[in-house]
C-alpha cells in the first residue's frame, strides 16, 4: 500500500489539531481509509470523546515522512482542553478546505499567502509570546492579516488590550498587510448569538466578545466553520477581492461609487460586497446611504451567508436587496470552482520525490511477540 496525499494530509491535520471529530474526519477520509490508518497503528479513536487522535507511532511516522517539520504539541486529555482542540480543529479544517496552508511551525512561514499559523505551536516553547490571550491563530489572506478567535455562546471574556498587543507584536514584520479580526464559530448564528448577548460589564479589564466587537477599530469578519466558510476564505485570500468580485458580479452594470463606504452603484443604489461577512461595514454602509437619501442598498454574498444571516437581517427588514453571487463570478476571482478543497488520492511524494510504502512501517504488536 502506497500512501496518498489525502491520507498524509489527514495525519498532518491530526498532528496540528490533536483531535478531529468523526464528522470532520469524514470530510477528509472514507471509512475504508480511516480503517486502514487505524489498522496500521497511525491513528486511533479517543474513547471518551470518540474523536480521532494521532498515535505515538503515527507521530514518529509523520516526523520521518516530513523531515521533522511538525509542531511539538503536548497532548492533553483534560475535558476542557479536548473541547478547545475540537473547536480549533473546526477552524483549521475550514482553512485547509479553503486552500489555506495550515501546516506552519513558525510565524515567519506566514510570509507566503494564504497560510495560517496556530498560536498553540509556540505557546509551550520557552517564553510564551501570547500570554493569556485568546488568539487561536494568525491567518495571512491575500493582503489581509487576521487574528482568528473562536467565538460561541458562553465562550467567556478577553482582555482586549492584551489581544491587540500580542497581535501587533507577533506580526510586526508584516508591515504592508492590512490588519483585521476573524471571529470563527460553528455557524454564523452561533457567533452572532454571543456577539449580541447583553452582558453588564463588571471588570475594568475583561470584556465580552460582544463588547470587543463593538469597540474594535480593526475590521471584524465572521467565519462559519463549514463549506460556506471555506469558500469565503478562498475569496478573502485574493488581494483586493472586494473590487474584483464586485466587478465580476455586476459586469456591464457596474458603476463606480465615490463614497468609500460602498463598492459600487447598481441600478441606482449603493452596492456593497458582503462575502467577507464584515457586518459592521455593511451596517455603516446602510446608515450612510440613508443619510444621503437612499432608503435601500444592494448587497451581494454567498448563498449560505444570505440564507443564514443576510436575508433575515437586511432583506426582510427592508434595509437592503440581497443578491446571491454566481459560481461563475466567484470562480472568475479565485481561479477555481467555489467548493471546498478535497485532498486528492494521488500518491504522496516526499521532499526527495519518493513514495512511502505502508509495509515498511510495522504496526505495533503485544510485548513479547
């Protein structure tokens, strides 16, 4: 048996994520492929969580196959730690399926785009540069650099000044990139439920994610960790994506807008490209439009975004006409079909161009045999 790119990538993702749930693993491997890797002793299911984890043999195998280019992460079996890792796995897999490279081991590797670096990789190396911040990852998407946080109901509070300092310090070398925050969650509605929850401020330093959302000076993009989110990241990985996608969507009906709050004019209305799910920008665009005498604006986004948020929030309230982006418009900008990336079954080749044959790695047996 020769290992495929799909199998090696699944093992790599297990190494970076530590835990991957059964539903997420089905997006990567068939049941037969899962069984093969388990029979070879490279991965197994954790009994209490039922999630997949990498075995010690699997880690040794992966280290040899990748010339030791894997992170040094201590495996934790504590219930809360497992829950955090499973949430983080949702973000990592969405990035991976959005054609973003998550297999980085240093911040310097973010120099190539699109890529994602997990803060957990360096949190346990000597001096912790992240402190107690809740930054899950840094994502380099086109001309955008994002501090990624996982947000869901009851996620807790954060010290915003510490978050901003850590983000700035760890990305100081990227001088030309635009900064933003990426609030990721299981769904857009999950994220918004936390952001819109009313909670009194009782601490001078710690604030809720809702309060942070309101006062952050950087743009904040919402990200659903699913197929729609993967395509959203594909779009955001293209430099100057708003202008390019607006022109691709409107074609001959495109009219430039002098006000930077809008991306164009369409059928006599201000037009805003909302595929990056920057809802604060969208709200500001609507407010400015009304001040200038436009009762509605036009908005374009992915189908999953419109159905989950934009129809009920903007169309049904009369604030905007919401249009669905066509596959052709998205593909014109990204250069690929607007579907999540699926790893191929082609043979995996090492850096030296060699294949890896499963029989050369013996599955562990019982002691004394």
